[in-house]
C-alpha cells in the first residue's frame, strides 16, 4: 500500500467513524447537549485550522523525521511485529506528551483551548489549536528518527488516534457491561469525560490516547466516575468565541 493509499484510507476511515458516532450519539446520548449550534461553529472553526496544520506542517515534519532514521531495523524481526511495536511506542509517547501539555504552563496555553469546551461530543475530538498540532508534530520528530519508525506507521497510528479520540469524546451512551469490557483495553467515553471534568484533580488525570493501560501503569487514573451532571470545561473559566479561542494562547494564563 502506497503512502497516498494510506492517506486516502485514513481520511475515509476517520470520516466513517465520525459519521457513525455523530449519528449514534443523537440516537443514544449520554447527557443533554446544550448550545450545540454555538459549539459546532467554534469546534468547526478550530478544526479547519487543525486540519490545515496537519496537512501543511504535521505531515511534512513527520515525513522529514522518518526520512532520517538513525538506525537500520533488523530484517530478522517480522514487519508485523515492528508494526505492533510502533503502535505501542507511539501511543505511549502520546500519553507522556499529553501529561506535558497539562504540566508545562506554556503548553497548557495551547491545550487549554481544547479543554474550554463545556460539553463533549464527537466534534470535541477536532477542537485543538493549530499551534498545538504543529508543536506535537515537532516534538515527536526525535522519537520517529531515533526509532526509525516508517512514515506509513506514523500515518496509520495518527488515523487510529483520531478515530479513538472521536470515540472517547463522543456523547454516546454505551451499555454499562460493554463500556466496562472495552475500557480494559481502550479509552472509552466514561474514562475520558472525567479528564474533561471542570475540577483540576480530574483534568490532570486519565491522559491515555488509545490504550487505557497507561494511566493504570503510571498512577494517573482518576477514581471519579462519570455522571450525566458532571460539569465539563476548565475549572473557574468559561468557553470563548472562536476568535478569542484562536488568540487564547497569547492572552492571560488559563490556570
């Protein structure tokens, strides 16, 4: 499969996941969704910047990093094994990068834009500041080069991560037994909604991207249980109009 085929597959697959969950959360919502039209306009505006930055900055940076792998991978290891290793390593990287975005004040200025959303649904997965997308691609470059991760693997992982984000941000009500079973392996809405709870002790927890195991391993899983009445957002702050969200990293600290 060529890189062009992978890029096309990534677009089609993530669009399919989005449409399926966007429809599902309307049929079986976990919580009432206030001010949807206003939120949709904000999130769509941020998504446009996010998508453009992913194409114009993120992809070229990842390609550049993959083109200068610092070692040759032994052929004795099956390609399928390398693929699995790369998916796990990239997901672990996302976990630690996410922690850094919460811990470092300058990084939180970017990531806080995502957390200012006062409700969660599938559109929240596309609500990231363009500068966060660029910075994430930049700081991941040394990992890609150091481990000689092929660009194809990076693109596949990014597609899986976006699909997972659409799922765990969704306002989809799952049967409790299904949610419990799935959450043992991957991040579910009940796990990630707690991360968006407008209480800092919960906001600074549940960092995992795809695999839910990381928070358990590193002691960052919150004991708080998701409820329909849980207040979403950043403690002490309110969401902002789109232009102010674009400018938020350059204004007053969000903590």
